């Protein structure tokens, strides 16, 4: 392809209190390994922030068991706004964040014992064992069977295993996610009324087409072992006209704001996206600096305007207290980092409440 996708780096979550939200995900989803914790101005996202730079505080946290991370994102220059109408399954944008678990039943039992709001029992739909729950802020999570596992800390869940995207035209969506992002393997393609989703949102008992995708080849790249294999689920509602989740709102407002992929070969990816009719709408071009990490980032829109972020990491912190940072520009871009680098990053894990 000329570019490489290592996996899902993170899913962005707009919220009203970055440390309170991170604490919930640390405690119940094991997202305790910070990559950066920074307050700054988002000056390059002007197409999605009403043409004005906006101040924000963001934390990127991972789960040492493996999977993608969460970028927990809070405006500090304004108050983040909720959707104009209640979210319904199939609305255009990111509907659900998928987390991986080695043993879905064990994590279900853990969540139940801890008082997490459970929306379903453990069930099997589209050929995958899973359950749905909700965070205190109204965001829907799905805990699903892990496609692979990086580590076993003893905690019952891992990190991000994918996302469910509401789409308006399945054919156009499949072309985007298969041809550009490499989700070329269809695990399930079913149309009907589904029992596992009927309690997620209003009108979720209607008729849907659901397509579950993964990639046929293992991901490669520096963080491929940690990020692991992932799913993308495309959901099209067939009984109504879906709303755009971020219609009339800014990027960074409440809810899932973007899905981010760790990539190598950004220039080649830029050319591929342009040729496919999905040009970069934001591009940092040169290396951006987030204090504890640096790289190049860009954004494209899927056929329904859902934001997909690409990050090409150039510098990452390994042991911040010792000033140990890794320059990724001098490595083979397809070669995974040795496990001891990830283990060194895990020395920063938060075992106590954050903040």
C-alpha cells in the first residue's frame, strides 16, 4: 500500500471532567497507563472548532493487557455540549466503543459486582461473544472477545478492540473501511431485528443491517503487538433516517469524537486518501509536540463525515522520570517494538486514583 497501519491507537471521548472520566475508565476498564497528560490549545482543528482555536486538557491512556487507548478530551475554553437529540443506534458517527476481554464472562461478573450499568447479559451475536454496558456519562461500551492478547495483568479487560459506526450507505462505507483502512475480512453481514442491541437506545428494536469487519493479515509496525487485531462494525438503520451525531456541535463536544489509527508512511496515506475522494481535512504537516510525545497527525472524514484520525508517532516517552524517549523515525517502520519497551512504559501505570 505504501503506508502501514499498526492498529487503532485510540478512540477520542469528549467529556466535562478529564480526571473524573479517566478515573472511571482506569477503575472499570483498566485504562491506567498514561502516554501523555497535557493542557494546551487545539489550534489546528479549526474546521471542526468553529474556526477558532480552543483550549483543552487531554489524557491518552492505555491498558497494559493490550488494545488501543482512550484520548479523554475536555474543553477548558468552553463547556462541551451534548447531542441535540438523544443518540439512537445507527446515527451517523461512532455509536459504541469496543473493548477486548480474554474472558468476557469474567469481566461481566466484575462489572456487575462493581455496579457498572449493564445494558445486556453476555450474548453471542454476529458470531462474537459480548455484552454492552454504559459509563456514567451516557456513552455505550461493548466488551467483546479479544482477537489477541498482549499481556495478562490479572485485570479482566483490555483496551480498545474497535468501534461501531453508524452509516447511511453500507456500500460506500465498506469501500472506505476496507480499501483505505484494511478491514478486508467480513466476519458477518446480517440484516434483521437483533436481540443484543434492543436495549441500547430508543428504537434499537428496529431493523438494521450490521457488518462486522476485521483484517485478514496481522498488523505490523512499532505498536502492533500492543494494539492488536481489531473490529469495525458498520450499522445501518433501515427503519428511519439517521441523524448526524455531531450535527451543529464541535469536535471535542460530548461523546465519541474520533477513531484514531497509528500509521507509518503518512505521505503515501495522504495520496491514497486523496485518490479515494477522502482528502485530509486537517494535517499537522510537520512534527507536532504534545510535551511528552511528538509526531504528525491528520484527519479524514468517512463517507458520512465521521472523523478518522491518523497519527504517525515520531517520539514517545518510555520512562519520563529518567528523560528516556524513543525516536521512532530511526527504526524499521514495520518492525514491532521489543516487549521490554512497552514494559518500561508500563512503569508509569496509575495504581491509585488519578488527578
